[in-house]
């Protein structure tokens, strides 16, 4: 089961998570560049100290190096926060003067030019230090000595500055993130307000009120939702009106034969003549038969509604063979009117996916309608054939045509044209239309005016 979720929270997640990722990336880049500037600044200080020591040593010759006196060391290396060290090593790494614990490092290749100076981290007395190792030449030409002047410094100032930089970066970013979250929360709440208005408009309505929702000043996105709801309400309203009209028409259609039956019963009770009573009973029987036929048609129509599709079992059906089977039920009806009822089909199977009872009612009503409106001695032709990857079923008669003005009305419930028979209910083609829709098929009418002969109804089943 899918848990319900909040649009507001989802929007906040989609906005704040990428924002947080960007802030982290931004903070990382800022810290990286700030740390680079800080390191270069302090390294420049180490280089300056190394140059000062180099200047101090230039006063001595290569054979006699004198360590820095206390005052000089204090002036060059003393610091309130960090401890400084120095050493002078020969090119083999042997300490000539100064702190012997400074790690020796030089470039693998290169001259003793100051451009070959290297910087690196190491440890002295278990303290992390930053070291500069600068090549230098002491003494006069011919009597010179190649050495490495090394200056080391603990990292207290660097660490403190780095922490300050981190705080200066993170604090504004954190404030910005929190402020953005609050503003986004307020903005999203304001943006979703039209949804609550639509919700309130629907909640306050009676279940019988299917009028369109009218809310002014709503966003385009919400307008689509409102339009869809209004469209649904319009369809529901139309369906309810259609159902009410159907019930009213059904009640009227049922009332007519029932009233006739009741009248005949009363007349039969009042009659004292046996032939007259028999005549009344025959009329009662005919009226009852019409009533049963009408009720059966109503039941078929109810089972053919779109909402019944989930209760139907569809299976592959050979439509050609099925049409011939249903046509056999009309042999007596056709013979009674001397109507030639013929079936034409291809030699191969014409398979459709259908529900047997529904297809039976569709074929039955089309044939029944054709025979009913075909005059004495006419013909009704049934044809099943493959067409455009689907199956087409046609019923063609040579009876009176359907006027073009009525061709769109014949599928309406209880519609009966001027040429309608007394026994008809006006539901046959309405049933055909509903069953056709359930099978995702299409139905068309080809007919001349009522003064011309012939009507052809085609039902096309897609592949």
C-alpha cells in the first residue's frame, strides 16, 4: 500500500536537497581557495625567514659556519603562537648548524637556484610542522659550499586561521539555507492555497450539485485541474440526466402495456360472451409478450453499460461461424415474411476478441431489426469478411431506407421512427451501440432516404 505524501514536503525536498548540495560544493570550493591563499601567505613568510638566514650566513666563509645567536633566532623565529626551527644541511643531508630534527628533502634534480625551493609537512618532537627547504650557496666562488637552508614552523596559526575561514564560510551559508527553507515553506504554502480553495469549494457542495466550479484568480496549473473536474461533473450530470430520462422512458414504456393489459382484464371481467372473453385473453397474451420482450431488452441494455466491462469474459470467437449460428434462430421469422436470409463469409476464420452473450445480442438485434423493417418478399444479407487487419460484419436489407436526419437518432434509447412496428421497443440499436462500444468496435449506417430501398449497417472490429 502506497502511503500518502505531502506535496509541500516533496517540493521542499526537491528544492532544498539540491540547494544544500550546491551550498556544500560552494563552501568546499571557497574553503579550498581560501586555504590555498592562507598556505601561500604563510609559506611566503617561511621563504622570507629563509632569505634572512641566507643573508646572515653570507657574512661567513664556507669553512666556518656560525649558528644564529639568540637575538637573531628570536628576531627571525620567535612567535607568540608558533614555535620556529632552522637548520643548514649540506647536499648530503648532514646538519651543519641548527636543529638536526628537521626532515631533509630536496628536489630530485636541479641546480642550487632558489627556484628549486620545496615546501612540505613533517614532524618535529611529535609536532606537525610546515618546512621550507631552500638551496643556497655560501662563500666566495671557488671556495663555496652548497647547502639547504631549512626553516620549520608549527601549525597553530595556520590551524586557527583555517578554523576561522571555515566558520566565516559555513555560518553565512547555514543562515542562507535556513532563510531559504523558511521562504520556500511560505512560498509553497501560498502557491498551494488555490488547491485548498478548490478543496473547500468541493467539500461545501451537496452531492446533487454538479454545477461547474467557479474560482477566480487561480494559476494555469490549477485551472487544468478545475477544468478536468468540471468536465467530469458535466459528464456525470449528463449521465445522470440520461439515466433519469431512461428510467422515465422505461417507466412510460412499461406503463403502456401494463395499462393495456389491465384494461383488457377489466373488459374481460365485464364481458359475458365467451368469444369476447377469448378475444380479450388473446390481447392480454400479446400485451404480456410485448412486456416480456421490453423487459428482456432493458436487462440486456443494463448489462451492456460501460461499467459492466470488468464483469465480462472476452475470448477469441470465429465471427463468421457465430453469425451463421445466430441467423438460424430467424429462419421461422424470415419464412413467415418470405424474406431471403443469406450469409456470406470468407473460407478462413474471422476471429475477434468478444464476449459471447454480448456478441449474440448484437447480431440478434441487427438481424431482428432488418427482418422487422424489410417488407414481405424482401431480402436480408449477412456478410463477414477481413478488412484492414480487422473483421467487418454487415447486415444489409432492401427495406425502406433511413432518412439522413434520423440516422444519428436510431441509436438513442426508445427512439422509434415513423415506420416503427407496434412490437418494437426502440432499444434494439441502442443495445447494439453499447455492445459495440464494449468491444471497442465502430458502427456505421449506409442508407438512402426513406423513398429509396436498402439499409446497410456495418460493425468493424479492430485487430
